[in-house]
C-alpha cells in the first residue's frame, strides 16, 4: 500500500478543512467517502476515492 495513494482521516480532514467530528457525522449518515479499515481500527481513504467524493460535492452551474 503506497502511502501517497492513501489519506489518513487527519489528512482528509485537513484537506477538507473540517473537524474529525464532522467526518464522523458524514460517515454515520452515509455522506462520507468510502474508507478502508485497517486491522488496528484506523481508517484510510484512497486518494481516488477522495477525488470521487469531491466530484459528488460539486454543484451544477446555475
């Protein structure tokens, strides 16, 4: 697993400028990005999933 292809939750939150609590709320309501759960319980987000997630957040031009 190349580390440049994966984000930690802290890195994701920093890039999105959101709190960890917001991330947890998004995940709980199914609005957050798909994550990989490691055996130690930590979560990782694929960079490609991060990009896909951003695409779903875009609003259509009015």
